C-alpha cells in the first residue's frame, strides 16, 4: 500500500514475540532509510525474516534527512516482501487506516 500510494512516512514494526523494533522510512513509496534495534539496514532486513508477529504503525509525513538504502538493500527488501507473501503473512496483516500519524482501526 505504501508503494502504491507513493507515500512519505515511517513504518514502525514492533516485534510482539520478543524485544525488537524497526523503523522503515519511505520517500515517495520507496524505501529510503532503516533504523532498528538489530543494527544497520542489512542486519535489520535479515532479522525481519525471522519475525512472526508484529504491531504496525505508519506515520504519514515522517521524513529522513537522506536516503541511505543501497540498491542491494532495496532488492533484499523486495525479497523480504515476497518471502512474507509466500508464507501467507502479508495477506493476513491487518490493514489499518492512517490518520495524521495515528492508527485508527
């Protein structure tokens, strides 16, 4: 949905099974920056593959000063999304509405 809408903002994922948080920043629907408790972008993308439950929140308009994601990391992110779809997890995620940075169900 973020890519389709070409959204600007921050997707926050909180691991609900164990301690873990990841912030994925998007600029015009494209992954621009990652900050997480796992380390850098590559370590975060690998860690996200092991997550089974997460709470999601998208804050529209949150911005990052510069794009730090490499083309390789963008490809790894695409592979992660395909992995989630193959597991059937992407389709089962609740699709919250986002209103001024607050999740409304």
